[in-house]
């Protein structure tokens, strides 16, 4: 998704689109992705497991 929201309404719409997309994900979609590279804004790079452990589950 593009990162071009300029209002809270647009941001809430993006959140809902993200939730809707996640609802379609199946466990098998993630099988074998443990070591797949995850890149966020070309600034952060992780493996699948590293993303979940170090970024996705962080409390910051």
C-alpha cells in the first residue's frame, strides 16, 4: 500500500484495508518464510523470524 495518507480518516481506512487483507491470510501462506527477507522502506531488513521477534512483537 502507498504511504500517502494526509488525514485521520484516510489513515483509518488504510488500517481497515490492512485488517481485511490479514483476515484472508492462511497459515500455509507463511510456511517456509522463516528466512525470507523482509524489507521495510528500504531502511530495515529482517528475516521472517527476525521481523516477528525483533520488530513485529516489539513494545516500542
